[in-house]
């Protein structure tokens, strides 16, 4: 039995199935995503979604859906499932489904009349190409499959409607057809490994409804264009259909499918699923290697890249990949900062912590590769750029104060990971000296001094040694409150904010921690009592009057809850690192419970991956992106900690 498997009872239940989503990605940048039964509930869903470099470099939905009808011995069955305006479902092709499993690739098993057949879909690993394989499992006289592509050709964040500007022409190619609806777009090519007949008959299908978009307060209806019908006769019990941006020799489609199948690893266990999910965030495109922060709507984020980096690479024994991503990011450093979002000319640098997380990632890389003695010669200049830029003062009022603390921000910007903004005003205004920023800063300075010593960089050591020596006392005086028993979240002049948030856990997780072990224990105690849930850490204590335990509604309502109680799985990584640092082997049973609790999550929300966030209140319903890079990375890091725990001495 496949690890991830659903039976007929689940598949005929539309309400159950539409709450579970599938994602498959190519390292070339393309992805396919939909719900368990193929009912698209988001504008981000699509059978073939790929970046458009000549437009904006972002993901664009080229093929939203592929209507399929199978004609067996002159009996026609419609396999599609759509929701139209007014929540009308038609057709209900899921009624033919008998089983779904995802090992090694997503495969549907159908029964129509007395005939059984299957459909598997595979996203090529290094190419923008999806291949569908249909296998007939019973005897028959004749079988044909009729394909009707539903085209969107629009940015994944937008919707499309019937318009007079669309190009309704087509180009016949061997065993298929090629379309391109608008200028500057890539073509989309449909080809079978068997001969096809094509009937060109353009028609707009109106008012598809995306339920999740409506729930999130967005427009949720669109029109899709079908330019024609592709009809293929099935020979030898199987047929393949390729969807890509370039034609290929159709005689190679089956061969490519089989070659690509060998590149796919099994999702036969919880750990296998995490490893596969990790690979889907890595994109190699236009000579760059990057991490996608989350599917289906995030792109590359600097902060997310460095927080997730070690979990997605080092935890899978891929140090070369880790270095490749770091080096590509370093090409975009500016004033000591990394892009928060965007790339090259469109980059925004409003992240105070991304550079400090880069140094933390470099620290992990140097430990993993045992390269501490030579890391300074290769990365010392980059580390210096960051540290000296912070010390001298950079953009967004980022600066080192006379006492060595880092101050950042103003009334209009949210520079930390708690970055939600409503109408130009940060939801969690943290202007000042933020606790995790200063913890990361101290760790960065100490790590830099550690590796600079190997290279005898006397000038650097002289510049920074005194700051490092004095910092713990300044940090404790600024953030610690003995009566409260935990750290302030941020300090701005005489204002000390003591809302109970998880940012202090980041401080206690660091190798160079500016507080004592006793304070670390008290941080963990407070976190365990008020922030820890089975799905991650809350962003605010439920005892706080600002706490919001549910994440729902329109953009403003969701942003208001995003960091005000909402649970984030990625925070389990610093929590786990803190526990193991302070309690060593005594922490193992707790970490095992945390880790294996996510086993059941493989069957919910984003199937075989980890979501972005959950509600702060039980039952901790999943929300946000169905697959988030730093969530998956956190679990893989915890797995590494557990694997290495046998070497820990109490």
C-alpha cells in the first residue's frame, strides 16, 4: 500500500477532497497544483504553471485544466470536476474515482462502467514539461480519449476573462497542437505519443468559481478558453500526453516519462515525503539557483532562503547545493542587506534580519563541512560588508548604537519576519532594538571573530573584540526582566515591550547566546507554557489582549492575525535547537513527539508537505501556503538533531 493513499469514500466526498491539495514542481520553475480530485479552488491552481521571463519572471497559469472524456466501446464518460458561480459542481467526474496514491507519482484509479483505468501525472525534474500517462486495465474493443485544454495565460496572482485580444490561432505539430494566446508569452504545446485528430473550435467557458479566493476576500470567478479538441485513440492499453513550452519528438514521450520516473524518489514514508517536499523548493533557472519560499504564491524571499537553507540542503547531505544558493544570493548584497523580495532591478531590501540569517546559515555550513579554518578566506569579505554596514548605518534606519545593540526601523516599515502591514502601518510595530535581531547580531559577531582568528585578521579582531566582550551585559540589562522571567520582545528608548512572543527563542537557540543557561531555561519554560502547540509556536501568547486565535477573512483581517497568535511550524527549529542545547538528551523525547506528530499532516491540506501556518486555537487548522520552505526545513532539521542525538553526552 502507498503511504499516501485515499480510497473511493474520500474521493467521492467533494467537501473532504477539496480541502486537500497536490503540488508537483520542476527545478526549472514550473509547477502543477490542484485539489485531491482535480477541482481547482484557487487562482493559483493549474495543470501547467510556469515563469514568464519576458513579462515579469513570475509564475503564470498557462493551462488551468484539462477536460478529459474517455470513450470506451462508444460509451462516453466525462472525468472533469468544476465549480461554477453559485457553487454549482458540474460535471462530477470524481464519482468514477476508486483510489488515489502518490507513490512514486500522483496516480488516479478510475472505474467507468465495467472498465478500469489509471492516470498518472509526472512533472519533469529539469524541464518545463508535464507528462500524463493513461493505462487501460481491462479488455476493450475501442477506446478514445478526448482532451479539451482550458487555457488561462495570466499571472498566477490575477484572473482572466473573455476578451477580444486573445490569439485564437493554432499551429499543428506532429501528434499535437501548439498555442500562444498573447505576445511575449511562451507557447504551450500538447503532444501525444500516438496519432491524434484535432478539431479547432474556440469557445470561452464562463464563471469558473475559486472557493478559496472568495474565502480570502478576493475575486474568485474567471473565464477560460478552449481552442479545440484533441482526440487520441488508445493502442496497446496506454497513451501519453505531454504538455510543455517546446515541441519534442513524440516517439520519445514514453521514454522521457520512464526516465523521469527513475529520478523521482518514493513518498513511502513520512521522512520520504519531507525529503521530496524539500526538493520542490529548489529552482535552477537562468543560471541561478534559488529557494522558493512557499507554494503556490510566494517567490524567492531573502529571509526565508537563509532560514530554510540548512534544512533543505545540509539536512539532506547537500553542502554543494547550500553553497551554490549562498553564492548566488551574495551577488545581490547591497549596503550590507539582501533582497527581502524580488530580484535584480525589482528587489526590495527591507529586511534587517536576512543578512544575519545569512551569517547563521554560513555558520551551519562551516560546521557541517568542517571548514571553519578556511571559511574566512572565502566569505570574510561578505561578512565584513554586513557587519560594517550595520555598524556605520544602513537603509531603513538600521544602525549599531554606541552600546553595541542594533536598532532598526521606523513607523512605516516592518523589517523583521513579523512584517504584516495594513494601510502602511505595521501590525506588530517593533521599531527599536528587537530581541532576535540582537541575538543574531551577537552570534554573527562572535562567529566572525572565531573564524577570523584562524586567518589572523588582526585588524578585524581589534575592531570587534571589545564589542563582543561587552555585549552580553548590555543585552541582559536591555532585555531581561527578572520578575517577569523572560526577555522583552523589543526595546525603544524607555519603552520595553514584554508581549510574550517566540522571538526570544531564536536568541536562546544560537551557538553564541548572550544570556545564561538559567535564562535560556526560563525562556523555554515560558515558551512551553504559552506558545507551544502541536503544530508550532504561537506568535503571541493567548493571555495577551491582542491575541487572535483564528486566521481567516479578507487580506486585512488575515494580516491582523498573521503574527498576533497564528502558529508557525518553522519556529519549532529554534525551539528544538534551544531544547537540545540546554537539556541535551533529556530533550529527545519531547523532540520525537514534536517531529512525529507531523506524520498525520501528510494527509491534510498540502498532501505530503508542511503548511505555512495554522490557527493559534485548537484544533490548529492549517492555513496559508500549502507548502512552505522553512516549515519543511524545520522538520528536517529536527530529524537531523534526533539522528545525531546518540552522540550527545548529558
